[in-house]
């Protein structure tokens, strides 16, 4: 349970609404961390920029990106 409530995904519109809807289609619901980021649109766009950069074809192989995700989760105390 989050200590801070995220945005209501049904009330989100524009860029944030599109991202949350896409997450629902892929994952079955919006990712909880993105609901928190959406409280601050500038932060949401910055975080999405980071994830977009990691997901694009580039110098980081997909397996390394997965390890980065798990390492960041561990630093945040998230049981991945």
C-alpha cells in the first residue's frame, strides 16, 4: 500500500492518460509508480523519457535493462 495516493487513472488525460491506458493494455493496469509520478507532470515526463531511452535499441542489451530494473527496485526496497 502506497503512503501517497496516486492519480485516478480514469481522470488522467493527455499524455499521462495515454501512457496509463497503454500500461493497462499491456500489464492489466497502470503501474503504481507511474500513478505517483503523474501527480507531477514534469516528473512523469522525465521518468517516461528515462524508460523510453532504456527501451529503445541502443547500447544496452535487453537483459542488462532488466538487471538495471531489478537493481533500482532493490535500492528502493521493492521486492521485485
